[in-house]
C-alpha cells in the first residue's frame, strides 16, 4: 500500500477510511458509475463520474477524487491534484463527514460575499483557489449578489 507515500499521507489515508469520508466517496462513485484507480500520494481517482452534482470539474470525498473526465485529465493537471489533496487533508483534520456541512457553510458565505461559492470559501482558499482553477471574485454588496442571482434565474426561466 502506498508507493511514494510519506508516513503522514499513510496516516491520512487510514484516517479518511476510518472516518468514513472515503467510504462515502466510494458510494458516490459507484452511484455515479465511475471507474476507480489509484492516484498519487494516497489518493484514489473515480473517473467517468456521470451524475451532474456537484457542478465541478473534480471534487474530493475523503481520499477519493471524482471527475466526469478520464484519468489523463489529472495527469495533465498536477496543480489540481495538489488542490484536491489539500481537500483530503481537510477531511482528515475535521474527522471526515463534518467537512460536508462546514464546506456548505463556507460556500454559502462566499456566495453571499462575492456571488461565487469558491472565492471566499475558507476551504477553497486553504486548498489554493489558483491551483483549483478558480477565479477570485471581489467582495460585493449583498444587494448586488441577490440582484445577479435573481436576474440569472429570470433569464433561465425565459429560455425554457
């Protein structure tokens, strides 16, 4: 188990198995009909993920990184892999599943402040916005965020 893994990466791998966050990732990957493979530094990949949620090019649950793309997607994006590995450390530090509601709170806070769920989300900032391929949006007044959101919803309804 774990060529090229440090001792701490092994501890994180075992911890994220025990805290059930990786198990949740496997369950989500199976439901999303993903193909599983070993990644670097104790990570695993679930590629070809077919569900539309969450809307992200990749997302991490425990030590499992899921994507709709193929494995080569990660091979071409080493900074994204580092970003997702940082999220796996966040699961470890927060003892697994408590990460999910805390992440949701961070995304909500960020959306209220910027209109973007990542820009002020502390979990995304700690994982490096740039490495995750996020654009940092400036803080804006709440009224502007609400106006942008509701005008976007109205225009989508008109298109349907």
